[in-house]
């Protein structure tokens, strides 16, 4: 049985019957009360727009790099309500969405990018330690699995010196699934409770004197003499510098909008497994789990013994808007539930307690891009494409480097100096992305063979991912 052929059964519907609509991670008593919105006018040395990981790390790093710096963080709703509070919690060392994607684009700087990525992961662990953040961080590594024959050799070929290739018996000894044919266990990934990481960073920012306003949408940004002015509904901020950390949401800089499309990704969370249920699966090393198809699943255990199961469908909604209504998609939940049952048939009594979706800032090269505007007084980072839990911290240092005007090892990187190919505007974006998704699905159905359209995209260095 293959995932591409699955048809949701009555079991899938039953397993979802009591699943609450909303992220498991945000359904937690540790969720802080949001701060009041900005009222009136204020000044700051640095204003950061966006209260996800990118904005939080930027604010925190700004005060670490320059203690006492006057930083104001402006969040439209509440810190971590968006991707940063609803992701899978995989904290990957890769800054390039994997080795293959990085080496194909920046072969000459992969050694540096690998080192910077590992240092970045270590620095996240160190910060979690230093600020006493209870983010449930575990350095488990990641286990990529082949679920189709043609993926096995590709996985073996990808194995780096620190990775362990697992054949069918060995991979099932780790995590018991009839779907798994081989695995690659790599060490450079940790897992976190995503929302607790963000809330902990918020606390650390506050402790270092960062002012945080929530429920405050930045409507407009312009330059007025030596100041950058950010206008909100309730007032304005005049600052020497600004960082835009708004991810998949429309950028306050129009020209950045062409480089990102909002793509929705969906997730299920099970109830906690009983001891016998857990024993039937194994998973003693608690790795972050993912398969390697174009349309891939990701999965992991939580601290209280649930299984998170997400991915596969990556949905672009015609018009390219970010909307609350897109945060749920019944057909995707049913498909995911059915795929879960195929993966873990021994867990047929296990039901789901939460279901949710979140928006990803897909760019055509699947890794963040950076830039400045308004004479170097404004910097931005976006385009994390579903792998930003760790690389947002790296991005924070890049945008602060860019604002400082000093060349650093980071700002000299081609990866930082170059931009991805832009997406075509609507109404062209919908059919182009539709054709790409259809082609990826076809490739998954035919031993990974890429059709002429995907080969053309490969040639120009563009693509679509989540
Ligand atoms: C379902 C899902 C699973 C994922 N799984 C993983 C994973 O396992 N590992 C991984 O590395 N990555 C994963 N990701 C991606 C990762 O979550 C993101 O890359 C990361 O959280 C991006 O952080 P951010 O701060 O840039 O964006 P966000 O967390 O989206 O924050 C942006 C913030 O900006 C605010 N904002 C936007 N516009 C304005 C404005 N004009 N004024 C004020 N505020 C504004 C928004 O309200 C929002 O809070 C996943 C994403 C999703 C959705």
C-alpha cells in the first residue's frame, strides 16, 4: 500500500471525531497573557515587527550584542500565535533545507553553511539553558525513512559521515512501521515544544528590557529624515532602525511580497499513548521522523507521549492570501489520519485530540533570503519554507549584521547576498503552483521521476515546497 493511493476510511473520520480545532502547543496553561497594544506615539532605537521566532531572536540578539539597546517588538496578535506556535518543533542544523538543496545552489560555501548551522543549533541549546527556558528540548537527531523502493538507494547515497543508514530490519527496530523500508538517522536535529520556546524567548526579551506590544498591527512603514516610522492603528513608532520579521504575512515592503507565497501545512496530534501502545511502536530514541517523498510527512513524540503527525498536503489557496479560514481543511485531516493508520496499524485505538493548520512562507529556493531598504535602516528576512525553527536565529544575526553596515562572515555569503526567483503574480501564480504540485504528486506516483516541468524548474533553480 502506498500513501498516494490511500482513500480515507470510516476509521479516519472516527479517529478525528473529538479532535479540537487548534494547535495542541498553544492549548497550554503556560501561555502568557498578551501585553496591551501600543497606544500613542513612542520612540525606540530598533523596532522589530513580528513576534514569531525571527522577531524574538532579533530583539534578544540585539540586546545581547549591544546591552541596553532600546528595542520595541510589535506583534499583530500575540507572540507565537502563528507558525512559531504551531510547528512540528524540529530544530535542524541545516540552514539550507537539507544538504542536497544547499549543495545544488551554493556548492562553494556548503562547508561554511554546515559549520554555521551546527553552531546555530548549539547556540539555541545554550540560550535555552542560559535563560532557563522550559522548551522540552531533546537532542534526538532525525530519522528520515524511505517508504518506497526507489527512495532506498537515494537515502543510502545521502548518508554523510555522521549519519547511520538503517536497512528495513534496523529501521523497524527503531520505529515499527510496515511502511518503512530503510532509514537514515542523522544527529544534527533537536526537538522542542515550539510554543514554549517562543514564550521563553519572549520572557528573556522582557527580562533584558525589550518592550513588547501585542495586538498591534503595523500598517505602514516609511522614512522620515533620520527616522523609520512604523504606523499602527493606535499610534506610531519612530526608530533609528527597523527589522521586518513578518514571515508569510504581507510584507510592509511591497517589493518583498513577490518572493514569498503563503502555503498551508496541516497537523494532527494523538492522545497520549499507553505504555503497551508505545511499546508496540518502539521509538526508544525519540527521533524526529520524516519520510522523503516530495509530499512528505513529519512526526514526533511529545513530552507526554503523544504522536504528532503532519505534512503531506501543502496547500496554496488561489489569490495567495493569509486567512483564518485556511487554518482548517477537513479533507487533509482525513488523509493524514488514514496515512497515520497505514504507518501505525498497531495503534488503531488511538484517536486524535487536536488538529490544526499553519501558514508557511514558501520561497522558490526553500531557504531564507535577506535584504535592506530605506538606505540600510530597514532589514528583513523571510522565505524559511517550513524549516525556520532554528534558522530564524541565524537570520536574526544576519539582519542585525546588515543593519550594522559591517561586513561579516554571514553577510559575505552568497546565500545571504542573493535572492530567490520571484513567484509570478496572480492570476498566474495559481495555475503555475497548481501545475507544480500536480507534477510533484505525479513524481511520487512514478518512482520519483520528474516530468519536463519539474526538470525545467530544476534547471532555473526554482521550485515549490513546504
Ligand atoms: C504546521 C507547521 C509546521 C512546521 N514545522 C516546522 C518544523 O518542524 N521545523 C522547522 O524548522 N520549521 C517548521 N515550520 C516553519 C517554522 O514554524 C517557521 O519557519 C518559523 O516559525 C517562522 O518564524 P517567523 O517568526 O518568521 O514567523 P511567524 O511565527 O509566522 O511570526 C510572524 C509574526 O509576524 C506577525 N506579523 C505579521 N505581519 C505583521 C504586521 N504588519 N504587524 C505586526 N505583526 C505582524 C504575525 O502576527 C506573526 O506573529 C513549520 C510551520 C508550520 C506552519
